[in-house]
C-alpha cells in the first residue's frame, strides 16, 4: 500500500515541469519572432529596392520636373519626355475616391444588417457569399467593369468612352465591400450586449441603438476596415488597367479614361524596356510614390482611430 509521501515523490514538481517546457517555449518564441521579423524584413527589402532605383531616376530627372504642377505631363516612353507624377496621381485618387464613396456606405449598411438585424441562420448564409465575392480575381472584376458596368453607364452618359475611371472605381468599390463589411461587422458584434440592452431599456429603437450606441462603440474597428479597403483600392491594378485604360492623361473627371500609378507600372513591366534605363526606372519612382500615398492614408486613418477612441 502506497503512502502519501511516495505518491508526492512520483509527481513532478512545478520547477521540473517548467524546466521541461522551457526548451519548447523557447523554440516557439523563436519561430514567432522569425515570422514577425520576416514581414518587417520584407518591407525593408521592398523599400530598399524602390529607393535605390528611385535615386538613379532622380540623378537624371530634376525634382522640379517630377513635381511639376503647372504643366503636368507623364510621357517617359515618348521622344518628348515629361515626368510630372501628378498625371498619374490624379487618376489614382479619382478611382480610389469613387470606390470609397460607393463601398463605405454599402459596406457599413450591410455590416449593420448582419450585426443587428439578420437572424443567425441568415447570417451564416450571407457571410460565405460575401467571402466568395472577396475571392473573385481582380481580372474578372476588370472585365465585368468593361463589358457590363461601362455599357450600363453609357445609357446614362451617352458620350462616355469605353475606358473610363467611373466604371473602374465603381467595380473597385464592389471588390472591397466584403472586406469593409467583414471587419465592420466583427467590430460591431464585439460591442457588449449589455450596451444594447441598456439602450433598449431607455426606449431606443433598434436602428437608434445601432447608430447611436453600437457604431460609436465600434468606430475604431470600423475605421480600420475603411483603411484596409482604401489601401487595397489605391493599389488595384487589373481593374483600372482593363476598365480605365492605359493612357497617361492628367484629368480629375471620372468620366475620362486615364492610367493610374499601378496601371502604368503594369504597362511598363510587360514591355520591352531594358532594365536600368531611365524609362525602366520610372516604375520605381512611381511605385515609391504609391507607397508614400498609402502610408499617408494609413497614418491619417490611424490618427482618426485614436481620436475616436479618446472621444468614445
């Protein structure tokens, strides 16, 4: 018959268990650190390549020509060369603006419905449909914009050309609706039920609770969804390349066709331009500009998140 002392000797102590688990924990910690470091190193690697070739570009092109706003032209592939980047920035901001104007209200409304109105069974059906929409390749969206949306818009605007930024921006908005909806709905569902019940207790309707209680409480997560949607939209390539065209034209009119920064990079990358030439280095200068635009928008978004967190 065993005694309590013999049983206690057979059981490992806390220090023994900790000592046995420590090597495994160290391995897991190293793996997690490497995973985190890989993303940081990848970002630094991309910036190193962009900045290095951009410096070579500016050795031949003055900054005054690159930031020329009085006569914006971008024709590095022609004999009469101009390098005003505003020619590419304007269409990029126009298509992104159209997509955001379309996607933000639609995505937010769908998120409110899924979070506050939809029954559990219906929500389980709608979420996979949105995920399928998010998984459609961008080239499919591009041909949808060119062959379906543009002809529909031409019935409203008869003079609308086959390539235009309006149809590209609208379809870009459709492509980012699932992303905005998913993140916004998750943020709303994370709001404690007690806050909703408190609003109902003082006589608030469901829509009043959603607009005045749930959305303000989840605003930081909702804005994070907007930021990710804008970041995806501003770097979109195939949709704008197919539907908006590849003509480098300075215009702020969404009814016109024009090339965005990403569409120009795609055009030059697929051409026969030799590596290391001035024409080839333009894609690195344009790419760095696109990165800086995305960075500015992200910083603005994170500033808004912190501001609303302080308010609410």
